[in-house]
């Protein structure tokens, strides 16, 4: 007869980085692990769909084209696109790029692109136009140097051409562009916006009224860094973020001496916010989420901070603000997952992401470098560009590439015909006896694990035994294991003791996958604490 006690091995979802690990009731570590139904689950694999070049991709934009999606790739010295089939059952491998670098384009290592689609079809524009604005914003959100706006039909491969008003000359801005149908708006420094005349014959190249006065306005007291359309509005309407405010612009008639003109009237929603980058705003279920300088924000009609006691300090202590404008957000809707990729203190390119689940209201993170991305929408899987070089063997010898990945596909990292495992792990919170045994200062003897994990392949677990809370940090962890098990394993017997105990699970084999369930942990009261 034994004195085992059997308990479900349960930690709260998300990975706790702030505070101390011993104080956490959440998981305390993880990599390539998300939480589905509040249980740990290995993130999906990725497949290289384009080997790219030795120049990093800064921005991406998707355009629907019949049965394909054209994915535009903005780099420091070029603009191109790849055409991917919408049917994700098609085996996509290393799709060739089509060059569309604009006429008169000037390369700059800090170039960053803003894209949109002009869909006001007329005699002058019988097909939709791809719009691309570029200026040196890659690292600094405060940049005031303006750059040109280019356009071209989506059904040709010709270089894009600059937008030029016949009186005002080339139209430039330092923030970006947005299409508020039927008007193209450019925004940037000093809170200034400018826009096209929707009634002009050549509206894309007409940015003035009948008196040749520029169509422009000032809507904030600092640089406008991002604007997005408000869906469902009866007139052109958008939300805008300046460096210190969130506001709304609306295309509004103004009557002067019986004459009607239109301007973009602005309303400030909140004048006491911040924004860390021009690509960090994401929309999910009619709510906007973004990162400020020292806070996470959301807007659903009211601006409010997103509560985060799990990794807020960890994020702001480790983000490299010198490269803050490289931060970008993306949504994985299937898992209610919002990701923000960012540059770590010791890096110059994005090397990790922080994730928020707005349904479960928990946070986690992973080390994974991506420079740009587009979420599931026109294309059925997320597409993310690598921020790290991959060296491939070619007929010309080893060559360096920044690859473009299709994510959430399979369980491995796939390049051509080669598959590589994706290491994944998670660690439960630290357990002890005295928290539940009336302060009894005894060791915990781990006797058995009864796995309840949906598995493909094998998995390992290790028991991390500590005598004191500081041992997690000072290297005095006594590791028992690893023990290997598969989906048919009924139980694994163990024999180790620790005053403080945590269990770490790992998967690192080709084709490996896990989805956690209600694993049981068998333990008994061990020796007296020496």
C-alpha cells in the first residue's frame, strides 16, 4: 500500500515573466508554445515559400488576383511581389519574385513602405491600383524626412510610377498613406494630412481644389504615424494615431458664402496616449490593440490600458527602443492570438514576440525573429518574413537569404524537401508541500507521471528539484530526467525529491506535436528539510 497523492498537473495559462517564478501560478517558461483551451499546445510549423534575397523584407501587402494572391515585398532597395495560389492544398515551394521597383526610386537602408489599394474604378483607372509610399522610417517613428507615393495597375508587371500633381509637383509624406474610399490620404509630420480630389478626372494625381489650393489640413500637434479606415461609415472616415493622441477624421462639408467645400474634420478621442511604432496597431473583433511607450492599449469606443501583470516589465525592460519602429503586430484569429514582434536589447532586428490572448486575457512570448508579416485573410495562412539570414547550399556555393515563411502549416520548419524539427517546451509553476499541508516543511517526493497529452511522436519531461526559491536563478537545480513517453504511455515512474518542484516538458523531433490535457502527478511527503 502506498501513500501517493494524485493531483492534476495544472498551471494557469500564459507565461509569467514579471515578479518571481516561485510566486507564479502560471507557466514559468516556454518556447514555441501557445495556450489553447487554457492548455499548452505546440505552435504550428512553417514552410519557406520564397527564398527572397540577401536584403531583409521590411513590409508586406496582399492583393487578391483571381485564384492567386499577389504578396508585395518592400525592401530597402526594391519592391517586388510573389503570386501564391489561394488553395493552400497546393504545394508551394520557392515562388519567383516579379520586380515592380518604382521609376526614380532611391534606395536607403532605412526605407520602410506603406501600402494600400485604390479601388475607385473609373475611365482613368479601369482596374485597381497598388499604392506604395516609401521613406526612411525603418527604425525611427519620429522621422520627418518625406518620401514619394507610387502607383500602378495590379494586373501588370511594369514599374510603379510616382504620383505627381500638375501644380503641386510630387506628393510626398513622412508617415504613410491610407485609402478612405474614394479618397487617398497621405499623412505625416506636424499632424498634417493631404488628400486627393475625388471629383477630378485624374483623381490620384490631383491634390488641390478648383482654385489650385492644396487639399490639406492639420489634425494633431505631432506627427501622424498611422491611419486606418472605419468600416461602415457613410462618408470617408478614419481613426488616426499621432505620437501622443488617438483621433477620428471625417470628410465633412463646409459652407462658406454659399459655396460648399469639403475638409477632413478631426476629433481627438484621447490626447494622453503613446504609440511605440507605426505598425503595432492591430484590429481584432472590432477592437484595436497597440503598444505605447510604457503601456499596452486597446480601443473599443473607449481608450483603456490592457491589464498585464505577466510580462509588461519584462517587455519594456528588454525591448530595444533604438529600433522601435521595427515592431509590428499580427493576429492569428484561429487561436485568439495577437503577436507583436520586437527587437531585443542586444539585437538590431526583431528576435522575439510577445503574445496576448484577448479572450482568455493572458500573455506569453517566444524567441522567433520576423521582420514583417500579413495575417490570415486573402491568403489562408499567415505569411512572415525572416529577420535572420539562412545560408543555403546552391550550385554557386553557399548563399545567404532572408526567407519568406508560410506559418501554421504542419509541425516542422520546411525548406524545399528538407524538414527540420522545431524545439518546443513549457514549464509548469513551482509546487511545494507546505502551501497545502499546513506549513509542513518537508520535501516532495515525485513518484509517477500519468500523461494526458495528445501527442504525435515522443515527448520528454524533466523534474526540476530545488531546495530554495533562489535555486531557480543560481544554477542549483537538480534535474531528474529527461523521461521519454509517447501517446501510448500509461505512466512513468520517477524517484526524486525537492523542497520546491517544477516539471518541464519538451518536444524536439521532426513531425512532433503536443496538445496538453489533464496530466496527473503522483507525489508523497518526502524527507524532512535538512
